[in-house]
């Protein structure tokens, strides 16, 4: 069938050649971006590092068998329930490893394309700049979820294999059965992924300011480290509620019975505000940027 024949209306269909067809919402661009992220060797190695931490922690605790009261609450509780392994690993990795993973992804979002000389070609496909930013940020959000899953899934597997699935003792002292405990771990995972998504918006904005992905990654990592440092200074208590990292460790409130929602909701609102403000800042910067590479 020729192109001209394909354009003719089908008899009885009521369609006209002049009538424009409604555009379908396509996820092709997003799927392509996710394949690109998943296919990069350095991202694969980063996921392996994230997954290795809970495995090493679980084996170390199994071999050493620390007594009660030694180490953080989650770490000392590992032997009572294997689901404490991913929780303890998240508590360790949220400070540095997970933000580092997001920094690597966010640095590549725009600056990486500009550095490789592919950004101009992406925009001549044509891909609208707003759509490009939406897809890039959506892929970063999914990357944050991947990063958390890379910690939780192997951590839960090795924890259950080594320590079993007894009742999970909450921070309030009550006990949850296995199904309820798994649901709490899922809530913790989603909460921390949301926090990392807020950080990813900051990284997306930084990525629009430079054509060097390494510089963007380092800048976002420095931003995270400074946030942790400022959050630890008592004299800056007035600033703490506005820091992106301040409520990340509030995920422990999801392990109380009943759940203490105040800190969690504050964390979601602050990280949501960071996501909106910095995505709009990235859009304002990128929409008028002269693309030369």
C-alpha cells in the first residue's frame, strides 16, 4: 500500500483525510532513556555496590553475633528478624552511597548529553525541551527507586536466609507478623526513594548549568554533604527543617506502632518542594539555553 492510499479515509468510517488524528501518549522516549541508564556499565557497577552492602553487613553480623545494645538499633536487631538487614543497610547507605548513585545519574541527564554532543540532535528529532526535561526527571525518579530496590531486595533475601522471619519488633515495642513487616519495609523504601527524587531535581538543575557531567555529579554530592553537615550543627536549628536531608532518617517513624506520620509528612512536603522548585529552575534555565553541542 502506498502512502497516498494509506492516507485515504476508509469507506464508511467517517474519517476524513483533513482531520488530524489525536496524538497518542508514547513512552518510547522514556523507555529508551531507561535502557540507556540500565545499559551503562558504571551504573551497573554502582547497583552492585549498593547491593553488596547489605550482604556484607548480614554476613558480618552472622559471624560476629553482636550482643544486644551494640551498634544502631536496626543493626543490633538483625538477628531477631532478617527484614532488619535491608533497614539497617538503608540507614547506612542513605548518608552517602545512595546520594552518590543519584549524583551519577543526574550529572549525565543534561550535561552528559551535551558532553557527548547528542543533546542538539535530541532536540531536532524533534523533542520539545519541556518533554525532554520531564522524561529525564522521570528516569531519575525511577533510578532512585532502582537504587533503593538494589539495597532492599538482596538485603531482604540474605537477611531471611540467615536470620529467618520471626515477628518484627517495632520501635514502639510491639510486634508485627511477616506480612505487616514487609509492608512497612515497602513504605520505608518508597519514602526514601521520594527523598532521593527530590535530590534528583536539584541534580537535574545543576546538570543544565554545565556541559561536564563529572562536575555536575560532584556539585550535587557536595550539596548533599553540606546539607548533612549543616543538619548536624545545633546552632543552625532554624535551618534544619528546610534542609533536604533533615527528615530522611524519619523513615524510622514508619516502624512505630502506630506509624508516627508527622516527620514523614514533613519530609515528603520538603522533598516535594525541592522537586518542584528545582525542576522549574531547570526548565527556566534549559528552555532559553543556547544548545551548541
